[in-house]
C-alpha cells in the first residue's frame, strides 16, 4: 500500500461548474495505483466539490438557480419563517462573498472517491464538479491524495 | 493493511429512508478486517447517504417534510428572496427528478465511516440511511470499499 | 502504513462554533505520522463538522443566521412553496432538537482531511469547526482515525 499526494490548479470562469473527471482520471493513471481511495480537498472557502448529473447541462442551471434563490446574493439573507430578510454582517469582500461561504457549508469542500482498476469508481451519470460560487473567475487549488496499491 | 471492495444492491420503496447499519456491519464482519475506514459511494444522482437519529421514526418524517418544503416537487423551484418561483428547465424525467438532483447536492452521495473491532464506529443514536429522493422505488447500487487490517 | 484511533471530547457552550485546528494538529503530531488521511466522526446527531472561513467572526454569525432562517427553531418548519409552515412531529426533546437533526443532514457529521508533514493540509483561510446546533452546551465525542505513515 502506498500514497500519492499532489496539487491540481483549476481555473474557473466565474460562478458555475467545472467538470474534473478527465483530469482526475489522468492523475490517478499517472500514479500507477490500481485500487485505492482518492481524497480531494478544495483549499478555499468559496467553492465546493460536488457530484451531479453529467448529461443534461440544464441540471446544473437548475441547481445554480435553486442555490441563488435560497442563498441570495444581493447582500441580504433568505426569507425567514416570518417573510423577513436580514443583511449579512460580513460584506467587505462584496455581495457574493458571504453567500459563497454559506454555499460551501451546504455542500462540501472535500470529497472522497473510490478508485478501481486505475479509474474513479462512479455511476454512469455521475460527474465530479468544482462549483465556483463567486462571480469572478480565479485559480483554485485542489489537493489530491490517493492511498492504495 | 489490505483492501476489500464490493457492491451492495439496495431496493428502495419510493421516497424515503432505508437503514443500512445491519447490512454494512455484516459485510464488514465478512471481510475479517477489524480496524479500518469504510468508504461508501452511492452510484446514482437521485439518492443520498445520510446519518440521522435511529430511534423515533418521526425524525425522518420531519426531515422529509423539510426537504419537500425547501426543494419542492411540483416542477417549480423554491420561493426566492422576492417571493417568486421559477420553473425547472430539466423536466424530461418527471417533476421529482430535478428536485432529486438538488437534494443529493445538499446532502451526500458518498460517506466515509470508521470501523473498530470489526464494526462501524458510530454513536448510540446514529443510523446510516440511503435516502431515495424519487417517488418510484428502484434498485440502487452502492460501492463498499474498506481499507484496514 | 499504520493506523491511530482515538476519541476527543469537545465541550460546547450552546449553539455555535468551536474551532478544532489546534487540537487536531496536536493529536496528529502525537501519533508521529507524517503523511496520511484523517477521518473524523462526530458521534451525535445534533452537531456538525464543517470547514469555513477562520478570519472574520462575522462569517460564522451570518452562517448561523442563514441556518436559523431556513431551518427555524420555533417548533415549525420553513416556509414552503405556498408560504405555509407545518409543525414538527418530533418535539419531545424541545423546539431546538428537530432543527438540529435537519441541520446535521444539510452539513456533515463526518469529515476526511489530508495530513502532510505531520499537519492538516488546509488552505490559509480554512478553519475546522464543530457546529453545535442545540441551545444548551454539552460534551461532544469525536472519533479521530488516521491512516498513514
């Protein structure tokens, strides 16, 4: 049993999804490990790692729309039980920053996946996505950590 | 240290929860491994793996009701900050399909658990559940991957 | 490759966040393992493990306020798509109990982190928090499980 640890830089183009399956499978193949567990950490607090449907792009549009409705980006929080909305206190970095922190808490900044026969073990319709929550694109750092043989 | 990898088929009876603790503990026992980490992947994008209270069935009813309120299933999204609701774009597979994709993004399709003395290391009140988000029951495939000794 | 398994007791002071980075790094250092994967399990169904911004305390206040708005604590669920609210069925343990179960389902009770050079591999702004969802403080048990070398 051995380990491989590396860092992957992902350029995002603003709010939305970047599919990672191909890059992750290439990296796993390069390690030479056939069977193991791959642990991913997104080293930021404004984007998520998520698994979702990889076929119809409207799925990701609807997912983004749901998030925009329930974690709004106009400087104020969601409708509460009394139909009121309060202002976010943390607003120094723009109206899309605090919502990004909330969105990462509702989804995940880490993801653990099985590797079998040198590839990610996933269902047919499962895509792995980096979900950027901020409006401006940036470079995101992911750590890739595989334990296996 | 060694690995065991297998697949478990779980029959769901429509929207709701199937407790997995007994099946998972039996599988762990069969591997002969005493101490390790078990990684589960649900190979679908319409059901989740979740941990919740295992004693009062009304907990799961309330959890389902919360989800139904915040991720509605009538073909339209939730109330946004302005009290409006937009239609889902992805609706080819029925009104319960897009909400299922959103629900999996809010919960998890993978779960990693510790194993100690040949059993899952959990709190007294923790049940492991497969949470089916669609109305029709189906057969779900889970991958079980244990690394340990 | 070897394993270390231990339990950490965390005292919470009611609803809110307890940062764990220092305690976790001390424990990792004591194991002597330099490179590996640390798996945490919170052995309860009313608190979460979450990663968020560690600099401005107002981030955690806003995150708590979002949760309080969308998973209310007055004995009734959130506003549904029709602007209605239903009562929780499970209310024997107080009005903050069922919301705590829902909040753990939306976040996570387990967390897996990379360890490199004997320390947690995290981004500059990432804090690891135990998020207590109930009003009364209590003692929470976490299991710490490291596989590495």
